[in-house]
């Protein structure tokens, strides 16, 4: 069976047309359905943020002041309820800002209660800003280390892929040279159009491309993480908790001193 007869056969055109039609169908379906999925996801994110603010606002009438832990728990629980990623929802700072807006716009809360509630929410914002700055500074070294490690692994994958492809080419060259010396070129030319050889060569090339692309994608999907070892992670968490407690005490002391100063002025 020659290459020309293979190309001119009806089943060959059928396979090519089916593959092309499948690719076009996938592209059209993704172009139509992906924007709709994004809009639905955005609606769920908006509903989840509004629900968090609504639940926290109900404690204003009973003088229940939330803290950072409660707000973070509300974010995690609401994200699980709506099947969302926590990073897509509002953070502590934005939720606290919305709470301040809701409290200041509520006509049923007295001015003194608004002042006390907004002061506590401002303390939460300041504490969250200080904590995020501390965590960013603490994890910057770990992120840089992970980025350098991923870059090195990508270079290793490319190097191994080049060696692998070079080995395949060298092996194929040796085999062809051996066959050339052992048999006439007419026999080799007839065997090149054999069915098994026609399908074997593209199959090997496709497998090699899939292996290399899979390795590159697996490395590109890997995200920089905090220190992976358990002792380092535990030490980081303990240090962060101690820092948060010390910052909380400092904020409370500043708040008390401000109240005493305002009472003296009055």
C-alpha cells in the first residue's frame, strides 16, 4: 500500500474531517459556554460577599463586634456553601469596609453605637494590614526559593528532553545505516511505505511530544508554596500567632489610651 493510495482513500478523508469537525465543535462550545460560566461564577461571588456582610451586620443591634477569626471563618464557610475559591471572595479588609458603610447608613443605630462599632472595625482593618505585611515579609524568601527551584527543574526537563530526542535520532540513524549496508535501497524504499512503518513513526513522535508537553505543563502548574517541611511550617504559624497576639494587645492599649485622652478633653 503506497502513500498516495492511503491519502486518496475515503476513510482517510473521513478521519481527517471528523477530527477537524471535533476541534471546531470544541472551540465553538468553549467560546459560547465559557463566558456564561464566568458570569454565573461572578454572580455567586457577589451573592457570597453580600451574605457575609449581611450576617455580620445582624450583630450590630446586639453590640456583637466581630474579630478577624470570625470573619475568616465566615469567608471559608460561605465559600464552601457556594462552591467558590476563598481567594475570589472579599478579604477581611473589604468586608470590614462594607460593614462600616452599612453601619453608618443604618438609621436605627445611635451615634455612640456607630462610633464604638466603627472604632472596633477600624482596629480590625489595621490589624489585618499589619498581619498581611508581616506574612508577606515572612514568605518572600520562601517564594523566591520555590521560584528558583521551579526554574531549575524546567531547565532539567528541557535538557533531558533534548538528550532523549538526540538518542532517538542517533538510534534511528544507526538502524538506517545498518539496514542500508545489509539490504539494497530498493528494498528499503519499498519498506518505508509499509503500513506498520507508516503508523509507527508518527506514533512515536506523538508520544514524545505528549511526554515533553506533560512535563512542562506539570512544572508550570506548580505554584510557589511556603516551607514544605512540617517543623518550619509549625514554627512559622507559631510566630505568626504570637505576633498577632502582640499586635492585638498593642491595638487595645492604643484604643484605651485614645479613649482616656478623649475623656480628658471632654
